[in-house]
């Protein structure tokens, strides 16, 4: 990316481990040759809202790099209006007409070959695989990466070279992901600058502040799981959380696992201003139509056959009842 030398830019990255590791790899390449700022969107939003756009505009960047986030077209159009846009990603998305859209998965490569954005960035920069490659991949795939023979060959080499193991990596990922779960946007934006100088897990494992985050998160999760819930209709456990933290997926998983024949339906109005987070887990007949109904209304929604996650505006709270009805 020599054409960027001497220029100023903004590096927009996802708030999770993969996003921060991908950003760190990019910083290693550009930090001393450009003027660069790291930025993460409002945590929970997979698009750029008005506040994000104001912040980004203030930086008057020549170039914008997006790492590990599949933005919708209008967010990309906004970025294009500011400067040259580069994307490094591994999510399924449309191919955009920008300066560089480096996403081998949409170019037909197997997602197994590119398990994380860190992998995409690292290969693009011709780096030899290191801790950041592997952390990004485990952060996104967790245990499923162990079944990916192609990736595990590289992972085993890296883990051998730095004398660490899978369980230690999981600990590191929990520490790194604690910042976004607590809603600490600035800490998320600072972390790539810390990670760019990291080759081994020790300095991450020893961070007192991150360890304290985990203690705080665990007690918040415990408190939510112990709250009372109602069987709002046969087989559906409904629970309203009241948490300023992004822990709804963990809370829902714990509720669902405690009572495996029931569906856990959890809502939290406190994490995002103006929005309600919804998470549903259990054996559902038609999770896809719930996701599509939400998307038709313009809401962010995703999931699989047994998990649905979405964010809806508070002004459409009655949509919750429609979702409950869809759970026959
Ligand atoms: Mn990722």
C-alpha cells in the first residue's frame, strides 16, 4: 500500500478480537509511514450512524480502510465521498466499486481458506503467520477452527513457535473481547495500537484492567441469568434484561442451556440508546422468516436455525409480540 505513504487516513475496524487484530496488522504496515487514526462504529451497529459519520468527517482523511466489517452500500457511499476506500474482509457481502475490496471469500475462495479478516490482511501484506493471524481466526471461529485442517496447519506452526496452546488463546480472546462487551469504545480503538507490538500472549494475559473486566462481566451475566423469567407461552421463556453491557448472547445461551426443551427469548433495552437488543435461542421452526421480517423493516438481524439476534428501534416495541407469535 505504498501509494498511501505520506497521506492521512482513518482505519475503521470491527470491535471484536478479529477486528482489532486485523487493524493491528494494518498499523504495523502503515503507522510510521502515514498519519492514521483508528475508529470503531457505535458498538452493536453494523453500519455508520449520524454520530459515526460526524466523527469520521472530522478526520479529513485521504484514505479510509475498513477491516472486518461488512457495511451496507450507503455507508460505503458515504466513505467514498470522503476519500479512497480500502476494505479487508471475509464476510459475505456485495463487491463494491472502491479502490481495493480485498475479500477472497466473495471472489470465490473457500471461507475455510480465510477464517478471519486478520488472515486476509496478513496474506495481503505478505506477512508470515503470527499470533495476530491466529487470534483473529480463533476469535471468530472458536472451537470450529479445530476442524479446519487447512487453517490448523498454520495455527499449529504458530502456536509451536511461540510455545502456547489453544486454551491460552481462548483466555486471550475473552480478555480482548471484554472491552466491547462492556461498551468501551475508546478502549476498543486503542487496542490495535497495543496489539501491533505483541508477538506473544503474556502481555495480554497480564493486563490487570482486562482481567478486572472479566470479573465485572461474569458478575453481570450471573445477575441477569438469575433474574426471574416467565413462560410467556408454552415452551417459550421470556426474559427482560436490564444491562448496560453487550452480554445478551451469553445470557441467552445460559438460559437456553439450563432448560434445553424450551426457547429462550431475551430482550435488553439498556445497551443501545433508542434500540432494543433481542436474542432468541432454542429449536425454532422458522428462524429464517423472523430474520427476514426484521430485515424487511430495515432492522439489523441475523442468525442460524437455532439462534436469532436482532436490534429493533424502541418505537417499534410491539414487533416483539409479532416475533413471539411467529414462535408457534
Ligand atoms: Mn471477522
